[in-house]
C-alpha cells in the first residue's frame, strides 16, 4: 500500500509512502482520490493532515517510467483520474493541512495547492517541470495562489520556487525546520479538530463555493450557511460555552 491512512482524536492522516522520492503512478493518483473521497464518511475526522514519508520529497510528480509506457489513446482516461484526484483533495469535506516534508514537483506542487493550509519544511522547493518532459502542468490550480508572472516563469523555465519565495506570495503559511514539521502540523490539526464538526464542514463547503463568486453574491451565499448553522445544536452550544467560559461539548448536530 502506497497511501497510509490513520484516524485518531478527530484527525485523519493521509500519507504518501512511495520511497525514495514519492513519485506517483496512476494507481497512486487513484488511491489518493479514493482516500479523500472516503473522508466524506469519516464522521470521526474534523481535519485531514496530508503529508508524505521521508524528507527527500513530498511528491516528485508522476512516475516517469510509467509515463514513458503510456500511449496517446490511454491519455483521456489517465487525465480524468488525475483531475479527480486533485478535485478530491480540494473538495474534501473538512479542512486539509498539507505538511510539505520535501520538494514538491509537478503533481506534488498541485496536490499541495489543493489543500487549505500549507506548512513546509525549510528545505522545500516547488516546481512545475513538465515543460522538460513534453507535458503541461497544473497551472489552473497553482494560479489560485501565485501571481501570473511568477507562475509563468516557473512553467516556461522549470525553475524551482524556494519555500521562502513561496511564503512571500502567501502560498505557504509557515516554514519550520524539517525536524519540527510534524509537531507543528499536528498542533494546528489539533486546534482545528477541537472546533464544531458541523461548523467545520459547512465552513469548508462555503469557502469553496464563494471563492470565485462576485463579492456580494458570495457573501449572500455565505450568510445562508450561517443561517443554516444557527439551527444546529452545536451553534447554540458554542454560544453557551463562550458565555459560561467553558469548553464546548459538541454533538455533531
């Protein structure tokens, strides 16, 4: 199994495990897709921590040996699986924290971009090297975070973007030494996992829906989610807990 999944204390951990550099095959794309789709039924998970094993790479992109063996007539089906994989990460039902443990190349950079929050080790770099292997990359996902000029330079030259540069554009929210990455990501995951389960799910759905809407229309939709939350037991419990200066007890309804 190349995708490790564990769930405990409100946190689901999805980990790419394809040594030495976590280069992924089409089956790995499908497994990542299926893991994030399965999260729809994980009522015990309030947040997903998405990471990979080792420090050599978070994901070095598509396994090139498999790519060389692919034929043009197979490409539409392969492309669909890749699209569905990225969509499953982006539309996970709960917040996704990506703990980027090493360089994220090609598909790796796109997978990271589909998360809600990115924490990265200080040796990380991001690149879109597809131009070097006769392909186009996932710019439509990356341009949600990076300026056009920066992304196009990456796209046309295959030059990497350092984690420090990525942070200046807001792509990475925090940089830490590799040895502290897991603890830092888990601390944030625990903080989020303690929030109201139904509130987190509705907030994630609302944020995804309003992202590209006109401001007033988006806010109107967001308000509809607030109105729906008002009818839940957890929303009333949240208010009572603040007033009574105590920790809330969530019911998930």
